[in-house]
């Protein structure tokens, strides 16, 4: 596996990783994109329609950061068009408040999307989603 990363700051690559100069360069060449950024004004909406369309055809997206980073409606469009092969999202713009609350998301209609709860306290919700 070749591991590439994009960061707004120049970082010292560790192991066999390689930093790429632009986010769009990373998106266009990656089979799997995993997002790990803080929730700041600069990162909110960071992965929108333009970025998702720039992803490699058949690519997969993992959002393991914050719900405001990825535009969910645009992600749904890319999944429905089959441009993206799948996604795993464990954070949402609006999280269920308890394990008694149902997760409401347009991503639930896709068989190629995994929606595990970021919080272990919501694991009962996860069972409903995956059932």
C-alpha cells in the first residue's frame, strides 16, 4: 500500500508515507481517502461537491473526524451516480442524543455505506442502522 497525505503545513513523512502538495491531487489519485482533521472554520465543508467529484472514480471515503467536514448531500449524489464505490461515516452533522434516538441520515439508503457510531454510547443505534 502506498500511503499519501495532504496537510496545509509541510510535515516530515513517517515510514513509507509521502506528502502531496494539494488536496485535489490527493483526492484524484487515492483509492481510499480517510479524513482526520480538527473542526475549525477552515475545515468545515472541506469535502464538498467539488472535492467529491475530484475523487478517483471508484474511490471510497472515510470520515473519522467531525460531521461538519463532509457535505452529506454531495456524498449521496456521488454514491448514487456510482462515482464513489462506498463510504464509512462515523460522525454526522446532527448526532443522536442517546441510544434511544434514531440516526436520521440520507446515507442510510445506501448498501455500500457503513454508519458506525463514533460514540460507544450509541451502539444500540448502530445495531438498528446495520440491521
